[in-house]
């Protein structure tokens, strides 16, 4: 039945994922999909660790199994991600350039845009293809560690909708809450784990938005007549911190808490990305101060 399955490119911009790259690649390798129908494309940008070497090792080992494996180096000027407004603007603009470069390379029927901090389940690609949409995403969790993800509708995901609050005189976008499990729903914005048709790749562009390049891309897609969908039955593992697994295994009793955010009256727990002494949410205490165990593992 392989001839009835479309050819798909899987990939993303990638940099400094040494702590996660093996798990990321294992997720891709274990997809329930013929490897000869898959082309892997990784755009390595300003990498300072062993991520590129690991990708090349994977290519040497599995090149013969896949339709193709391409590793391209794309050098840009960048600053360390300290999540200040000015640096964030530069990062989002750079990511837009990187993602547009990848879109320009897609010559397969579909592109599975899979960010390098997402560990996919084996069935995700086939199930997304079954939906027969130009743009459809799987769901990832952007708030807290849930195993299983039974409470996902009550936390922030990668699914967003536009809103208008007349009382507060403001407009914008917000996370979609309370969606039903195992349904295909229409959304205004999504990202991180998205299947695009070749047509969508050719006609949509990433750009700058202060909430991320995915937002600019989603708005551009809608302006060009595309509808964005998500399959709420396909929930993938989003590894939000280098030490997430360590924190869970050591039963951290006081995990990072997102300031002033609650779900059902309880604080929303998050495991923040860590960039040495800087984190996405600078008002939060560092993981190293909260996790019992080998502090030396965290202090790098």
C-alpha cells in the first residue's frame, strides 16, 4: 500500500538541542510511515553544541532507509536568547527567515513542520494525513507536565483563537480552552507540529509578530484563503525544559509556577526553558533552586 501514501518532508530549523536530539530523532524514526516516503530536512543555525554531529551520525546510519536526509547549515547573526523585547524581536525575525527558507525547499506533497522540542507519537503523521487538510496541527502542551495529558483542555496548548474584548477595549489572540478531545477543530493560530500541503508551503510566508513567527504565518495563511485545523486527539510530548525529565524523576516538590495564572483555582505549573542564567519567564526562580538532587547537573 506504500504507493497510496504521499511523500512527506519532515524537518525544522534546529540549534543547540544536544540534550534532546536523540529523543527527537527517535520519535521521527519510530513513525508508523514508510521511510522511503519520507525526506528529512534539518536547517542547522548557529549551533554551539553537538547537535549537528548527532544529525550527521543519524544520516550515516539511516540514509539508505529514507527517501533522503538533508542537513544544511544556515549561518545568521544572532544574540543569546535572553527574552528581552529587543532580542526577542531579532529572534522571531531570524526564525521567520529560517522557516521561509525551508518552505522554499519543499518539493514533496506535504511538509510536516516538527519543532525540535517535540517528541512525536508513532501514529501522528498518518492521522494528520487522513484529515486531508492543507494545514492541520497536532496538539502540544505549553503549560505544565501532564502524564497522561488528561487535563489538556484546561491548560494552554499550541491552539489559539482570535478574540475581541469590548469591555476592556482590546483585541488580540488567546489560547483555545475547553476543546473536545479527539476532534478536528478550526483554529486561528497554531504551530510547532503542523502538516502543510505543498500548496500551503508555496503560498504562505512567515514574518514577524510580537507573539512569534507562527502567528504572522497563520494570519498570512488566512489572508490567502487557507483554513487552519487541529486534531485534538493527537497530543504530542513537548519537552519544555532541558531538565524536565530530571525534575520529574527526582519528584520535585516545588516546580516552577507561572505567576498569577491558575487553573481551577490552582497555580499552573510550568517547566521553563533555561538559557544559562536567563529564562523565558524571568520572574520565576531557577529550577536549580527548586530541585533536590545533584545541583551540579543543573548549574552549567
